């Protein structure tokens, strides 16, 4: 019996497997597809944008440089041989809202992010992400079996059995990371609720006889939207048909050309279609991410349109949040209720993303009311505050888990603090432990932190930019669990450490 069996070897399932394997859990990953290679995972169809928050997750586990190498990218701008910088700087790239592109010059530096290797998002492809995570999974003892589709899920108070490939695979816990049409979600009886689609979207890679007919970038039209990417022959189109296209069959060239002509208002001509797929803006979410010993993460827990390109980042956030909590539960040293905080923290984040995509759909609808709203939104995006708001929503900078602490940094992804000797917070987290950073000269928290032994790493020293803090406690997922001022409250620190890491066997409960 494994500790955990994961259905799905995509980025979410693999990241979760790596986190669990790093923590010493025995993990089996079952993947339906026999071959990990696919044109939908490579350039241009497999291109994805990782937000700075997702990049930080790779950085904290020592996976950022392998990811950059696999993606054919140079080292991050703030690699050790780059010029020093300790002040927040504005991002160099931004996103869009309903096809209305943001102006980077309007985006200010976030007060909750410091320069570092993970200060910016990264454009990569799914093959690069999966290859890096698969290699790490093998390094930490994760077993991946391909060509095995889950056909049954049974659980009791002691464990879970997944049937796949004619065999039963037993584990103490199971996690469905098997995509938007999750078999695990259905078989385990999760409720999946939300809203039905307004449009059918298409992704097409084809020979285009007259590409000049299509404007580059996003173009909103009276009948929908189309996107002409820099990659030759790669276009996207949204058709507000109420999601009526039959997605059980592949779209034909004639159908794709008719939709593209109608939406673009041109006579563009498609030649040979190399690859094409369809999607909708159906927005659904599991009402809970856990039923007994079965959990969900990624698209298995929530589906939405790709507007804003947040699906991959949302799923990685799920995996990072769940991994250390499930591992502590498997080991038996998790404080009471720790695993339940997974749904408590990630469900609201998923709900906000679903609403964000719904809002973009409402703005793009081909009617007079939507066009009026679109004009208002366009004016707001022309302002500094409007641009910052949208950028923070799409980049993850606005994500803050409610941990019951009013300090503005608590619940957010931790800044990559850099100590005077050059050590960064991310450098202290490759083993998946929590971290206490004590910036005070008197090292006041050293003795207190030692009570949690191997569960928490303690590091002391002045920070090159401490953002006015005296100390911080960072969870294994990079979320700030507690922040103290210049004169940190030891008792408050101990309460926070006990809440997230439990009570050390030889220590009394802090009061």
C-alpha cells in the first residue's frame, strides 16, 4: 500500500507528487495516456505563462534553473551574477482583461514582492514543465505508471483503492489531478456546481492563405473575439453560440473557417488544419476539495475558460498548498484540522478565478449592454489604479489566504528576502520545510524555533531589505504564516508555529 496514489501526471499531479516524495511519502502516479509526448504540450500549442507566484514555487524547490534550461531560456534576471538590487521593481510583462491589453508602464512595484530569480513570470511550455517535474519525481522515489485509466474508486476509513489497467492500487490517500473531466471526481461522488457556457472557443494551427487579413494580437469584434499569435498559423477564436458546438467530434476545416470569418469579419482562408481543439467558458467547481480520503486538485477541482491564462497557475497553487499538509497528515504529525485548511484556503481562490473569467465573458458578449460595459472597463484600464488591480488579479499578487491575522503580509506568498550574506529565502526551502527568518541582532527566536526541530529551518541575520519586519515564519508552501515587527512577540510566534507545525513531542503547548 502506498501512502498516496495520484491520478494524473500533468503539471499539477507531478508537482504534488514531488512535494509528497520530498517529504518521504511513498507515491504512485497513474496516468491515462501511454505517451507523455504530444503536440499540445510543445511550442506553439503548449505554450503557457507561469505567474511569478508559480515561478517562486519552482525556485523554492531548486527547480527554476532546470525549468529555464528546459524552456530554452537564459537564467533569471536576478541570478547571482546579475547586478544587485534590493528594491521592488515594476514587472516587465503584464496580462490582459477580455482581450484589452494592459500598459506595463502603469503597473507599480508590489510592496509584497522583492527582486529575485522568481520576481517575474516565465513563458514556457507544458513539455518543459512536465519533463522537469518528472525528473524530480524520479529523484524523490515517485513511481509513475502510464497507460492506466482509472475505472473505479472505493474508500473506507483506512484507505482508498483505485482500479486502473485491470489492477487495484491501494493507498492511504488518493488525489484526483486528472483534469476537467475527472474520473476520480465523478466516481468519488464530489458535487460539481457552476454556470453553463456562453461561447465555444477554438484553438487552431493551420496554413492560412492570407494571414494579413487578421490583425495581430487580441481583436474584439461585434460578434466575438479572435487572437492572432506571433506563431505562424496559430489563431484562437471565441464564438458566442451558447456553447452549442458538439465537442465530442473534432472541428472540421470548413467549420473553423466559417466561424473565423464570421467572428473576424474577414474573408480569411484556411488551408490544411494541422491541429484544432475546442473549449467553452463553462465555469464549475467542486463544492469541497476533500471527501473522506479522496482529494482533488487542479482542473479536477475547478474548470473555467482560459481567459487570463490562470488555469495552470491555479492548479500549481493547489498542489503546493496541499502537498505539505497531506505529507504531515501521512506522517502523523499534522496539527488538528490541518488538511481541512486545504479546501478552506484554496476553494475561495478558485471561486475568485471562476468569477474573473465570467466577468471577462460578460464584457465580450456581442450585444449593446456588453459593449457599453467594455467601454467603461477600457477607460478604467487606462488608469494606473485600474491597471494595477487587473495585473494583481491575473498575476496572483493579490492572492491572500485568510489565516486570521490582520498583518498585511500574513497569508501572502512570501517575498524572497535576501540576507546580508546573499542567501535568499528561496535558497532555504529546497527540502520542503518551513522557515523562520530572524532579522534581529539578538536572534530572539532561535530557542523558540528549535522546539520544532526538523519541521522548521531557522536562519538569522540582517536582511538587505526586511520591509520593516523583525522576523517572519514561512510555511513550506511559501505562504507567510506569521510576521513580527522590529521587536517580535515570541509568544505570538509560538502560537503560529504550533498552529501550522503542531507541538514538538518534547515541548509543552504554548499558551
